C-alpha cells in the first residue's frame, strides 16, 4: 500500500495499530521510500510451485542460481525461520518521457530506465539498513534486510503485503506507482499487523503481452526468460541467437516495452529522487561512442551503475547487435576494428554487425582474410553465415 500522506479512515482495528504504523510510514518516507506494506510470514502461500514449473520447463536459461536456490525461495522461513513479518518497501523511478520513443533513434543504444541510474542495490540497501535499525529500536526485535540478491521471492511477497500484483508480464504493478518501482525487504522477528494482499487488476488488458518483440510470454502470467530481451542482454553470457538479433533493435541493456505500455502508469505521479537521477553517460548514448570502449573505458563510464556488472565484452556484444540493426555505414570503421577484438564473444557479433552494414564485396574480402587466421569455432560460423546473407 502507498505511504499515506493524509489521515486514514479510523476503524476499531486500525486504531489499535495506528500510532506505530504512522511512525513506520513516516520513517520510511524519511528514508526515501514511496510505499510500504507488511505481510505476516505465517499463512503465506508456498511460492515454490510457480518457480518449479518455470525451472522444469527450462525457462530460466543459464540462470543456474535460480535452480540452485529454489528450495530456499519457497518461503521466507527457509531463509530465516524466526522471521514473523516481512516489511516490503518500494522506490518509485517514473519515466520522464515515453521510453518507447528512443527505439526509433537507431544510432543510439536504448538502456532500461532503471539502469540509467546509480545501482539501485546500493541505494536501497543503505536506506533499508537505516529503516531496519529504526524498526529494531522501536520493537526490540531482530531484523535482516534484502535487496534482490538473496533467494527471496520479492514480487509475490510484495503482493502479499499489498504493494501491488504480478501482472500478465510477471512484473509487479501498483495502482498508485504503476510499473516503475523497485523493491526492498526487511524481515523481522516482530509480529506486526499485516496488510491485506493486493488483488489482480489487469482485467482483459494484454498490452504487455502483445508488444513483446521476441514473444517471451507463452501465456499470460508466464515468462520464458530465454526469449526475453532483458535476459538476453543482461543475464545471458553466451552468443545471442540469430533468431532474436533483429527483434532486439537498439536495446543494449534491458527492455522496458512491457512496462511502458501498462495503463496503470497514468496514475503514477512524478518522483524526484536525487540519488536515483538519470546519469547522462548512461542515457541512451550514441553507439559510436560505445563501440570504442575498451575495458577501462567501459568501467569508467558505467561505474556505479547496474550496467557495469555485465562486463565490457557482453555489453559490446549487445552494442554490436544494435549497430548491425542500425545499418549505419558511419559505424563500419569501428565495427571493423572489433573484428580483431581479444574477446571471441565480441568478434562473433562484430562479424554479424559488419555483414549487416557492409557491401557484399567488402564482406567477401574480410571473410577470406579472417577465416584463414580465426580459431574460434563460433566466430568462424558467423563468417559462414555472413557469406550466405
């Protein structure tokens, strides 16, 4: 539920908990959170059934850590048996303009809205620690904080706490914050008064399903990560399949399409969080600048952002997909230089980008020269495919 800024309607039940709840909401607001909800750990449903089906179908791709921690994700008690309550927090990061408009600017790379900012793990964890310290003092109980890196099913837990519901795209949606918010969690041994779970308000809408460029949703409320652009450009460590390269367009880190079209966004207000303001160097930068990045340049440019965690080679792989899709001849010299990159991952995608931009005789000449010295089988296969275009 959103943090209240006006006096709530008093009932006999709410009156008994109002003073503490008001103090909690005020402190959460002071720490930079936009919504707070509470779920009791007793009586929570088993979150493991949906995850088990997801894993059994292989839809997690090469995110092996999901399978390795599946048992611990079923219930917060698997992480901390003594926990009695989960305090779920949201931080709003609204779009200042339509993120989909950037897809038409093909000589620039499109970066997911959350990743254009300081790494949210660092920002939210710091805020959670301060709020958790306050909660421990107020209740005299123990607390632990979590931000996305622990095996905690944050989205269903946030739904149980009333913050929102998992939409047909499997992301959390709020009636007040729309799609643009990040989650944090505090588990506590305090038995706090729980909020009512949020219910589904998607209705017959399927905009998020229909807009997906790669068909990542086999059915409403189901995701095949192996087809998701966010997975392919962030989590996936290998080569991006030819099946998806054209559909990726100029998305070089993540994808906001299914979030951007959600009609609930129109109810979300603006937010001005200075610690999560958009950084110019990550705001859909020109591809020409990115193609010239060595490892040191990559680290310097994206230091402190989520982008840095992918590493330079995977990021350049994504940039080269965007370069190939741009068909921009001005990028050809930079793409050609990357045909000699130390990373086979980069070289392979440079072949595809080169073949997408260059003339047929240029492709033939480069293929003859480089196939005689190339030793990586994946790169060699890209040259074979390039000659068949």
